[in-house]
C-alpha cells in the first residue's frame, strides 16, 4: 500500500522523501491522516484519489488533480480511492520548497491542492507528464519525478527560514516563538512574514504540528502502555487536558478512546518509517 524511496543527494535540500501509495476500495475505507509538516507534490498514475479535510465542524472534499501541489496541512484529512484502485507517486517536500518552485506565497497552497497546470508553464511540465504517463514501474515513475525537480536547479542555500526550521526540528517542536526569535536574533514580525510567505502558516502553528506529531508517534510506537500525562508534559503541554484538546482537534476523540489499530494506513505510515518525523531524521 505504502512505500518510501530515498532521495538523490542533489535533491535532498528540497525533497524529504519520495513515496508510492496505492489503495483498492475493496480493502475498506482509509481513515484519518495527520498534518505531516511537509508540502506534497503528487502524481497519480492510476485511478483518482478523493481528499476530505475536517476542520472543526466543517467538512470539505474534492477529487485530487492528476498532478498537484499542496502546502501545509493544518487539519486532519482522509484519503479514499474514487471509483476503483487509486495509485499515486509523490514527493514530500521540505517547507519552503513550493515557494522556491513557483515563486508564489505558500499560504495560497495551505490545505489547498493546486493543479500543476495552474502554477507552471506547459514547457516545464509537458514532457515529464508524458514520460510519467507511459511509465510502468516504480523506478520509471520515480525517475520522472527526480528529473522534474532537477530542472529547477534550486540551490542549497541557508536562510533565516531554514535555520528556524532546523531549530524547530532539533527541539521537536518544544520551543516557543519567543525562544526561536531569540536564537535567530530577529524580531517576531519578520519571522511571521517569512513563515507566511514560505510555509503558508504561522511559526506557532508549525511548532504545534511538530510537537503533536512527536508525542503521537511515541505513544503509537510504544510496545508497553505509556502514561499520557508525563509524556505530554515532557513535550511542554501544560497537562493532559491540554494534550487531549490537541488530540481531539485532529481525531474528534480523546486519546483514551483512540485505537491506532483501527487506522490501518496511519499505522502503516508510522510503523514502517514514521512519516511524521522524517524532517527531524534528515539533514536539510
């Protein structure tokens, strides 16, 4: 169903990992997924995926374009195969990559899958899409995506935004915006502008996503029963109620009633190579 692929060294500053995901609706519905902290570039090779976002009491969904970019996800969401088997080859991109690729402010892509035809000229995408359409193996499709990203020639340069991101990963999200600006020796307004332009969300929202993903993954991978409150507090949640509120935001229920075994895809994504923590494990 889900497989990750390594990234060539010359693209590791823009692509966190490549992946393939395939699903047959006969195997049952897929369940809730969490914001990954990455941006996504997806290329569908068979069928159609349907995406449903869940924001508080509101639900909204769409059939994904065959080729798309989506920025940060700030709410939980569900994927489902629409009318038959659906397969996708994708790239999980480092935050800020969409801005570098398109020149467009990242907030335009937040929770918003955008067709590649709407952001790139035909000469940039046409050949790669034709090659992708005739590819029949994972390696062939992967090579198309690699060549697609290589054409942009994005240089590996440090800037305030990337350094801020590295601090966030190093602290597993357990750093305040004030502490972050202190380490960077910049004012908060400048950091907010950088995040809106390059990440599409505020630094506080991104910190919260990374922190929650760390706690959730540790809880999910623990072989023995873990006491939620001390673990949550070690990640700077005020108390278990504070963590429960974050958990309910994504899953609609408190963690005491949450059973990971029921969430087949999410369990697979966490157990194989925790997709929620890939940014922390790799050099950027």
